C-alpha cells in the first residue's frame, strides 16, 4: 500500500507566503482514520523547508509498504531555518473547502522552553493551527499577540502573492 493512494490521497501544497517561511502540505485524512489530535480533527500539517524535502516527502508518500503509517517523515527533523523573533504566517487555502493555516515559527532560544514536551513543536520550531475561515484565523492571531501585551512589537509584511508581476 502507498500512503499517497489512501491516507494522503487528498492533499494540498500551500505556497510559502514569504521567502523565509516554509511551504506547508496539508493532508486531509480519510474519515475512518481521522480524529482528535489532528487539526480540525482531520488535517495533518507538514512543514517543508526545501525543494529537496518536498521531493523526499512525495517519495515517502509513494513508497510501497506493507501497512499504513503516520506521514511523520519530517515531524521530528530539526528545522534548518532560524527565526529572529516569534513569527506568525497566514496560509490561504489553495482550493475551496481547505482550511486556513496559522503557522508560528519560534526562535531557538524560546523553543527551548518546550524541551519537556518534544511533541509540542514540529521540527523543533513550529506550532500550527487550522481554521475554517480567515476571520477565525485572524481572531486567534489577535488572541496570541494579546498574550504578549506591551512586549509585542507588531510588523506586518505583505505576502509574496502581492508581489506577482512586479520587478
């Protein structure tokens, strides 16, 4: 069996909104295998940092195997990207009926706070959430930022999609 034929048959690649953000692959897990622990109880989110990792992950999904397994090839691989500050990235769905994704990239010095729970951060650097709408994503982002109070300095950088066609 191949994960690409069953568990990961329905998946979408979300383009990086910034050159320094990862690409995100979202897998819509079939209902008979979905449940709590997944984003919105059905989506498995994978951070892909390089083109080589994307090729490796696709090969992993296409590999013939005796039984199904979690698509966790990259989950515990250390991130090769560095964040200078806590950075939030908004990923718009590439097709209708797919979730909005909010990704948080934690700087290494703050990611160390999670050492007691190795499952807390994907790739030792990321947390992520899925939402049914941009409005609910934005409300969650405002709540996250509010936790930092006066310590937060907010900078909004327009996504790459706004740069299309410009030189």
